[in-house]
C-alpha cells in the first residue's frame, strides 16, 4: 500500500515538473519576442529590402525605378573601385584586429601584475572607447593635418619639411588603422584581463615545479586557457574593423579620390553624393557577405582551439 502511494506521488511530482518546465519554456520564448521583433524590424527586413534594391536602378529619391536583374552585380565586379575599397576594408578589418589583440593582450598581461597604479592605467587605456569615433577621428586629424597639424609643427620646429600624411594614399590607410586601434584597444584589454584573472594559479604553480620558464608557461597555459577571450576579441574586432566608417570620414573622407574609402564610406558616397542607391545596395550585399564569411570562419576556427579549464 505504501509503495503504491509512493509511486503515485512520484508520478504526480514528475508530471507537475514537466508541466512547470513546459510553462517555463513557453514564458521564456515570450521574453525573447521583443528582441526578436526589434532585430527583424531594424536588421533583417532592411537587409532583405537592400537585396531587392540591388536589382534595381533606383537613385534613392525617385518614386519610380526599374528592375534590371544582375546588371548592378556585373557592374560591381568590373568596377576597379570595388577592389580598391575591398582591399582597404580588409586592411582596416584585419590590420586593426591584429594590432588590437597584440597590444590589448600586452596591456592585460601588464595590468595582471600587482602594480600600484593598475586601476588608473586601466582607466586611461579604456578612456578612448567612450569617445565617439567621429570625435576621435577629428582629434587625430588635427594631429596629422598638413596645415596647422601638431605633427608638422614639430617637423618645422626641428627644421624638417611638413608631410601631407593624410593626403598620401600610401600612408593614410595605415593612419586609419592606427587611430582605430588606439581607440578600441581598451575593449580587447578588458576582455583579456578578465580571461587572465579566471585562470587558476594552480596551473602556474605546477609549471614552476616542473621548471617551466615564462615563455613556456605563456605558450602552454596562458594562450590555450585564454582562447575563449581570443575568440571573442577577434570576432568583435573583425566585424568592427570591416564596417569602419566614422574615423575615415573624420580623417580623410575617403580621399584623395577613393584611395582610403572603406566599403561603408563608399556606399554612403554612392547613395548620397552620386544618387546611385541600387549600386550602393549591391556594394552593401558584398560587404555583408565578406563580414559574414570572415567572422564565421574566425569563430569556427578559434572555437575548435578552446580547451576546458
């Protein structure tokens, strides 16, 4: 009799647990709904509409336009400016990512030590992140500007000729990479610092017993256990660098000509300056595909490198 009652109670308990779990899952999906609607409204639908516009000759303002098939895509792949801005975009994305991660990791390793001014140093390094990228670009513009720039004032002071760094197509893309790295290296530093502080000291103590030096500990312990932080930083930096816009507008406005244009600034000029919205949308589709392929490839590759702590 007791066993029967017990079995019945267990069945009722399990049934109630399943019903509660089902209700919980249902309520959780309702909580996702507002975010899902926002993503669809401001990202998914505009992207789909952008793909539709890429098959038209719309100028961005007229009420009438025609569907022209793949003509815009043929034009894009035969346009030399396309490959120039793709090259610049890859330079901004990959170059900034490499520098931000190397410098950010270096800062994090330094600040992971017992320094007296660690909090102040961390604040100073992170401070540029909270400044608008457009404002940051203008701050550095007045440093590199040909007329009245701080750098050229120093050159003249020491008897050298002023240089037009922002007007030199061979130099200005690297200045843009530097400024973007300077501003956002603090984010990489914070993520790496959090990752370093989550690594147990027992691993390093065991390595000391085995007689490992600093480089061996860094290579065999720090890097493998820091891989989740590396993955996060790489993906965020790649996406941010590939869609770089504000800093370019402030420093060079894409010039001279299209020498320092990214795909973002090139699309902006196509739409508003040339009134060529259909072609701008085509460039946007290409940029989205490039960001998707590179970021997903980086994510999948580095996810495989992660190890359990």
